[in-house]
C-alpha cells in the first residue's frame, strides 16, 4: 500500500497509548515519512511509558494530555493536524454495563467532540475505530459504538468548505489487545484453570497489525461515510483456550452481563448497503443517497439480500496450531520487553 497522503503530514491518535496506538505508531514511522504523530490520551503514566519506546523519535512522536470529553482541548491538539485516528473508548463490556453514564460520556459525547474538533480545525480525514459489538448491539458498549458510527457517518454532511471526510473501520477480537481474552487466558493458565463463559461461544480474530492496515486502507479509499469490515477468521473460545494451553483445565462460568454467544459484524439489515471486495466488506451510508454513489462503490460486488457476517457462520476458521504459534511468538516478544 502506498498512501502518499501521509508523506510529510501530521497525524493525531486519540486514545493513542492503548494497544492500537502502540502498534500504529511504530508501523507508521517505519512505512511513511510523516512530519509528526501526536498521541492524545488522558493517562500521563501510560504516555510516560510509551515515550520511552520512542526516545530517538522525539521530534516526530509527540504526546498531548487530554480527554475526548474535552472539546476545547481536542481543538487545541488538532491545530495543523492532517489526519485523525479515533481510538479512544470505554470498551470493556462489563465495565460499561455497570458504569453506563461514563461509557456514554466517552463513546458518544467524545465522538461528537472529535467530529466537531476535526471540522473546526480543518482536519482532512478522520477514521474511527468501531467493533463487531456495534452490529445489532445487546450491550451498552455496542450501543454506544453504533451511535458513534452513525455520528461519524453523518459528520460528512457537515464538512462544508473544510472538506473533512469521516469513515469507520469495524473488526472483532483484537488478539492480545488490552482487556482481550488471550492475555487473560495466559494469566489464568499459570494457576492451572482457565475460565470460559461458554464452550460453543465464537469470536472473530484479528491481529493489531491487520487492524492498522485496515485503517490505512480506509484513509486511502474513503469518500466519506463508509464502514470497512475486514474478512477475518473465527474461533470458538474453547479452542482459543486450547491454543493457549492444551493441558490447563477449562471451567465453564456462564456468559457475563452484555455478552453475546456469537458476534456479528454485518447484519442482514445492512446487506442492501454492503459491497464485497477481495479482503473486506464495505457498508455504505444509508443517508443522502450515498449508498448509490459509484465513487464509494468502486469495484465492489453487491452482497446477497440475505447476507450477514457472523462469527458462527463464518466460512474462514483459524486452526488451533495457527493460533498457538502466534501466541508463542507473542509470549517471546513480551519476555523481551
């Protein structure tokens, strides 16, 4: 991928000290000759820890303390910024269920603030990270991310003379990201007992590197208002546990508040607006007739009216040995940190 628009540009990542930011920053620095990348987040300790990784990139990697709930701070941070990746979120499902007000403040109000700040400062393009839980949501996290997706899509109608474009990327369980199941299972395996909610539960699987590449593609391809969904394999949670440890006992504890048995990234309701490409799907916006725009469709093939993309009916499955090899490589990297 040769995204020349990044050359000599300034990029800002909200929630940039999270798992995505820690993967995105080194990948961008290695691939593109950017002017500067700004890490915008509210945790000074995480920023301090992350800054130690980039001591030789102090001119290009900058840190900005701030919260997406603070619109004025966002505006200040986005001054002279070309591209924004919105990764900040309250994302742990049970945490959101028990702290709904806080989840709404960050995931919905924060999204509105990011959109307004991008428009006010003339940011060229903004890509927001979403989740499979935003498709037919049953938990508050998914509901707030669906609302956020809708906000970013509609934001394209407000760009006016600035020409700011907004798009969304949606993917499933990011392997070994903070709060995800693999680090939990690795820790539990040390005690000899891995707890799983339901043996038949399935999840989509994606690496952080694949997530970053999907964001790059969205920046390059977007006209505005698209939701990009990468084609990725599924696994049962039981098989994920086996990949982490073949010998560790598995204990069924039942589904937690707000959890689904299977995840969905594209529902049948979205099929009429969805197009298929070699490695991803694209959901076009329903509003303003944008779903019929040939510039957004490009070379996509319209999916069948009965189409849905769910983790249990997926045609691609990750084998246990494949994930086991990946986990072993991950553990080796963690030991060097």
